[in-house]
């Protein structure tokens, strides 16, 4: 995790809290951020998107599509 990623998460979390109050799920957003960070790190090391997603999916014990959906739904 880089400081700018943590700051971005914190700002988005505050915006969501302001919009939704008690519907805010910090654990869900943190997990998305961590998974995205792992995929991004693997991509920066030279892996293709598919290979990076596959590696993270293997680590988590889920299928590739689950990781892809998890990442894509967390872009807001």
C-alpha cells in the first residue's frame, strides 16, 4: 500500500459515510483496496492482467472471475 492509495480510500470512505451514514462498510472497501493493490503490484512486476488476477485468486482460494468482479465493483 502506498500513502496516496490509503488517502484515496480515506477520502472515498468519508464521502460514502456522508452520503449513506450507517450503511458504510469499511471492511468491504478495505478488502477491495487490498485486492486491487495486490493485482496492481503484480501487474507492475510484469504480469498480464489475467495472470495477476489468477495469482491473487489462487492466494484467496477463489476463481478468477470472482476477483475480477470484486475489483470492477470497487472502482467508484
